[in-house]
């Protein structure tokens, strides 16, 4: 009710709206309508990628979502990978010498994913989803459905969680090569090249 009232009368109060929607999802993580509102806010620049990643994670803990949800999940990971690849250009002036430039790289994976209670939750999620979403049996089922978008977007997420050598990722990659779907193939390849390898970071933070 509170979220509905805010949406009607104070829809520009994005902080309060997102807090309300997050509360709803935490109580009922199967509620796709609420998740869709957060996705819309994120697409409009009013909700962060790491917060949306957490909310989609909760939703996927409770449901087996369609390819659209997995696509948004993958795009959140990609944005976080861009945090990690953030670069700062610095110019140096010598005594009459030509300016030189260099770059400094930072590891900026949000602490919400790797530290404290949330870090422990993500570690558990990475282990649990090996069977829930990414087992060999699930992979065979996903391939059998013929839904290449679902296969692609799940594989993109798996590459960020487990690395590009993970069996689900490798099989999806070869399947897309065989299907000759260039757009989906390039989507998966981009995510593989920018994988944050979340499980590796979590293992180092034990």
C-alpha cells in the first residue's frame, strides 16, 4: 500500500520507492511485478546495479525466471565489471618534455557482494546455484527447450559467477557457435571477456 501511494503521489522520491519495493521483495521474492519496477528504475538511472543485482538474486533464489530476468541480471554483472575496470588517466609534465600518460586500475567490486552478511549470502548462493540453476541436468534441459536467449543470458551470468571455463558457459558458447546466432554469441562473448569471477573473490575473502 505504501509503495502504491508513493507511486501515485510522490513518484520522484526514488530512494523511498526503492526501499518500499525492496521490502516487498524481501517478504515475497517471487513478486515479479515489484522486481520489474526496480528494473525500470534502474534503466532510468534511479537505482544502482549492485542493488538490483541483489534483488534479482533474491528473486532467482525463489523462482526459475524467464530470459528477460536473466538478461538484466547479466547486465548488472557487466556494469559491476566496469567498476573493476575503472581507469584514471594521469598526465605528467616534465621540464619541457612531452606530456606522458599512464593509467591506474582499481578493483572496485562492491563490498556488498563480498563482505559481511551479504558476502556470506553470495557465497552460499554461488554454491547452491551450482545445482539449482547450473547443473548438467539443468543445462541439458535448457538446451532441449531451444530457448537460446535463456541459455545465453544464464551462461553470461554463470561466467560472472564462476568464470568463463565453467561447464555451463563452455557448452552454451559452443551451442551458439553451432546455431550461428551472431548477436547472442557476441553477447555471451562480451560477458565472458569481462567476467568478474565472483566466486574467486568470495573464496579469497573467507
